[in-house]
C-alpha cells in the first residue's frame, strides 16, 4: 500500500522540477551542498513511508548535529581507554540541558532516528532539538509577539517545529526542492491538523494567507515580495552558498520584504587551508553582508549552545546575530558611531602596545579568553565596518584576526583583504 504523504512529497518535488525547466531556472548552490545529493536521492528513491524518510535523514550528518557513529570510519574513536562504547549523544544532551535556565516544556519529535533519542526525566530529547529550543528561547527573549515567520533553508524543519510548538505562528519556508521534500514530510507528520500549502506556481500566492504552513521552492520566493514577517530565520545554510547567492538572498531580505526581527546563525571565523579547499574563498561572505540599516540587538560568536565539547566541534563555528530594522540614525551619526567603535579597539592594549615587549611572559602575550560578545573587540570591528567600511577599520580587523589565528587563516580574511584593496 502506497504512503499518501510520501507520494505527495514526491509529486511536489517533480512538479517543482517541471516549473524550473519551464523557466530555465537552476538554483545556485555551493560545493558543500553537492556532497549531500547522493544521500538525499538514496532516501528519496528507497524509502517506503514518510516516517522512514525522516528517520533516515536524521541518521545523516547533513541535517543533524548528531554524528552517525555507525557510519564512522574509525569506530574506535567512540570508545574510552577501557574499550567501552561511549554514549556521546547522552553526554551532549546532558551538557546542553545543564546550560538551560529551565527544563524544556516540550520534547523532541517522535519521528527522528531512534538512536538519536535520549530520555531524561520522562521527556525525549536530542542535541539537535535542544539547539532549536535554545534558539527559540533566544528569539522570544527579544520578540515575544511572533505571528508570522519566514525561514530560509529550514532543513528537515526541526527549528520550525520547535518554534511553532512554542508560539503557534504561521510559518513559511523557502528552500531548495530537495530539502523541502524533507521539511514538508516532517512538518506534515508533526502537525496533521494544520492547513499546509506547497507552492508550485505564481498563482498559488493568491490564497497563501489561508494556510498555516507554506513551502516555497527557491525561485518562486519572489512571489513574497512586499510581504511582512515578524521574524526571519536562517541557520547554517547561507554558509553553504556561493557569494553570488548570498548577496542575492541578502538583497531579497533587506530590500524586497519587511522584517521586524532577524535571527541568523551562520559561519564566521572558520579556518581554511586555501591549497586544499580554495573554493571556500568564494563562499565566505554569509556573515559580513549585513547593510547599515540593521539595529543589532545581539551578537555572539560561538553562543553557549554551540560550545558543547561532544559532537558539536565537528561542525562549523557560527556567529549568532539578532537584529531589527531599520536603524534610525543619520549617515553622519553612523560614521561617528563607527569611528567610536574603532577608537575603542585602538585603545586596547593589544593594539596600543602591539610593538612593545617587556621581555617576560604576560597575559597579553598569549590570550586564552577573548570576549566574543557585543562588548568585545571582534564585534566592535565587525560593527564599525558594517556601519562605515573604510581602510582604517579593515586594517585593524585584519591585524586582530591574525592575532587570533593559530594555524590556517580564517576564511573571512580573504574577504577583508579584498575589500581593503579597494581603498589602496
């Protein structure tokens, strides 16, 4: 007997491909995404039920922060000195729970991969769920009145599910059709009573407000132009795009729609061996493309829920940004603020005394802890550049990044060097 939901998801995907063919549209993707396609189509072609689709995709590395141990090349790395198998998943969950101010009021989806489920005090969690819960709480701390959400690159819909359970908001997802296949199935399973629309033509936008969950393939997203959303979310996916795509999406977000609150969690300050993966230099601008009209509410590199020492270090380093629009400052005031932030940095010892050596070891010689929040040097330089990019702040951030660097260069160094050349 055929699974109706799975068949509908496959029909949606094929109809999207037909639409793409009719307008000669090919989504621009980065190198990282291409690595996912083999797993995606294996699951697409071989699953016999909607539930099997979600369990299968949750085993993979591409959509879950839970590394699939059974697929590890060297299983010995998951054993301790006594040769006992380590339950790293449980260690991850317990660590994340220990950082929360209160015990979660909801729990993980029942449809995820069974081995990723950890039961604590009668509730089922996973590391992936606890990250989405942490993100939801962070967002709600800055905007508790969320009725409409637009998420770009929602993966399997993990974040969407958590936020909808906490707010009962209307949710719109824009994504590549291969990924919409998963989020459509997962959210349909989790919310069987909600009115769901999968957009396959421009005409579908005529009655889009009648639905509670809307799925829009990339390319059709321009039908949202002029719309308002209480919240925009993007986590991780812009870091997988090439710079041309990043700029296109940022232009859409910043100029084509109206957003109250923005939340992003994307790559920043990841090191790169340019000789081995030079393509990263063409995919390194996801966290440096915010225009000067945002008011930054919160900014932190490696927020607490990204610091778990179990499993999480296998993923990229992320900067969390929460912002609102517009920043109500005159251009001359933006320049003044930019200059003040730069001067604050130049007053710090690392810059002011950079050529001074006492000849004996001091804390300044080998800084172990850096302030990666809005009160720290890194944010001040990032913000100074965002408000008024110039040779001075570009030179200082390059100097600071070289100070932080331990081995390979940060991928954003190549961006800042490129920008600095424009002023020479």
